[in-house]
């Protein structure tokens, strides 16, 4: 059986989520570079894999997927290895709620409005950063309220919620404001300290 192929770039939060799922399942895979920010734009051939030109896309034995959550769930359900989703209906729903809130309310403010704006804009928009931090604080507060007792977001077992949260929060922590804000939520800080030590996180770190 051919290795799964992940199309995307190692700088991408969402590509990293998919790669973390594969790493945690112990699945060998190929990362096929696609740079959606290249000067020439999205390669024409790639639109056959993702009609909206976003990353990641995924292929396994001729089966193609796009959208990170769909890919991560397929990886969990389609390959052997530790289960990354709860079997209990309510726990599974809570996990999916966490993933949804991270997509809707964490990614844009934490990654783009705070981290990218601070790191890459020579004249950062401080009002944008302030709004991003306010939204990030709300997100972390809600995530803390949903977190179960134990080392991981859902308690004793690592799930897709952890794999979704870690790249977003990790990017946020590239700036001092992110580090200071996370420290206000000791349970999420402790979760982060544990996840950041995992081999999967090291293996999916951006090269160069």
C-alpha cells in the first residue's frame, strides 16, 4: 500500500495538524511541497487536489481529501494505532466543539492578527494586535472551561483536539504577548508544556 501524501508547506498550521495525526498513529507519509504564497500563485495542477487552492490536501491509494478535520478523522479511523477520538458520544461532541472553536475563534486572531502581524509587519497594526489578543483571551478562557481533568484537553487520552490546538497555540507563543497571555491560564500552560515535549511535535517542526 502506498504511503499517504500530504500536500502543503511545513510552515502551515493546518498542514502540521494533519502531520501530527499521522505521526501519532505511526503512519509513514510523504510531504509534497505546495507553497500557496509563492510569487507565481497556487500551481495549476494543485487545484485538482484542492479546488479552492488551500492547504493541506491529502491522497491515499487514489482516495483524495481536503479540509483538515476530514483528513485527520480519516487518518485516525483508516489506520492502525492509538485511537485519537473518544468513543463516548458526549466526549466526542466536546472534542469536536473544541476543534470548531479553534478554527472559528483562535486561528485567525492568534496566528494572523497577533503573531504574523507582530513578526512580519515592519509597522505592526497595534489595534489589530490588541483585538487579536482580546479574542485569544476569550478563546483560552473557553478552552480552559471545557478542558477535562488530566494531561490532555479531553483528560487522560490524547485526541484530535490536542493535535488541532497545539500548532495554533505554538505559533501564538512565538511572540511575547502570546507567552504572557497563556501564562494566565495555568491548566492550558501545563497542557502546552506537556504537548511541546512530544516526538510528533518535534518531527513536524518547520525546517530551516
